[in-house]
């Protein structure tokens, strides 16, 4: 059972901290993302990020992903994003909670806050997308039909994800995203820890292509990692996300970057 903790202060912060049109768009997307995931706790007067507890053991995804990688990735790397975000939030709690916030001060926090918050959000989505190899089931129903309508087949979608994920320069993510206004799916990449919603897409499935996600096992063979990881994708979770995007979520923010490129 999934619960959603209150996120009023962080959502308000994300809306206020923007000082340019680009940051307004990024902040609004980050604020909206709080409604679909559960990264914060309401144990204090100011929401804090918390490392999520996995629903499976670290070695549950073997042989696709080793227990050693999972433990380091979750307990060390994800924990670092949580710690760094909370540290920045604690250091500037007064500025964030004041009604007369200094936009100049908040603008200086953009890099550290958005990077670590993005790392937390992206990884939470990542962990929830996995299932034990023995329990794997392929996509079906409305999700399968939508993938086929947008990409031709599930295999074609997977091939494009592998191709685009392999092509990410340095660190980042490859995503299967959903564009609400057009009711279409797109494959999109993001650098570093940028969240997908900053591109105008809702995240259905994200694959981490930072080296810490695979290097201990696959070395420099990123394409092999991207090929194998599909054996542990929980398509049931992806289908839930797809079905949860209701028509009322459609806004007038405009077209996604993917549609702009297509035009």
C-alpha cells in the first residue's frame, strides 16, 4: 500500500525559487512531481527526503544486477542525494520558509537543491520499477497496446531505449515518458539527475545509465547492461503509472520538447 506524505513546503519552495523562465518551468515540474511519488516525510514541520526501503533484497535481481551493485547504489549513492538535499534544506530552512523569500538567495540554491532532489526522485522511481526475474511478466493490456501504437512493438521500443541510453554522453537517464496533451509516448534522455518532467513528459520507466548503476558488473559494456535490465522490469508498476495519468492532469503548459523536435 502506498501513501503520500504532505509536501507543501517543498512544493512551495520549488515554485518560488525560479528567477528565469527556464527555472520557472523546471521548478513547476519539480513541484508537480511531488503528487505522483512519495519522497518526503511529515515527521517535522519541514518536509525532508528519506531513503526509501526497497520491497526486495539487494540480491533479488541477480544475475541481472548483483547484490553488491544494488547495495552500493541504494545505500551509498541514493543516500548521498538524500543527505545532500537535506543538508542544503536545513542550512537554508529560514529562507525557504519565509514569506518574503530572497529570490537571489534561493536562486543560488538551484544547482545543489535541484541536482540532489532530482537524484532522489529519479532513484525512487527506479527502485519501484524492478521485480525478481522469476516473477517477470511482459507488458499486456492497455500498456502493451499503447506501446505498440507509439513504437510498432514492445521490441521496437526496447531497441530504441537501448540505442538512446547507449548514446547518453557521460551520466544520465533514458526514459519512457508519456505526454498528456497528445496522449503519446516518447523515449527521452536526461543529463545527470535532471527529472523527466522538466521536459514536459510524465515518467513511465527510467533506466539509470550512470556508471555506478552497472560498472562493477558490466564494466564499460553499457549496451549489455541496457539489454539485460529488461529481464527485471516490473511492467505492472509501469502500467499503474500509465493508467494513473488522468485527463484532468492535462495543463496548458504547451508541447513537450519531443514534440517540438518532431516539428
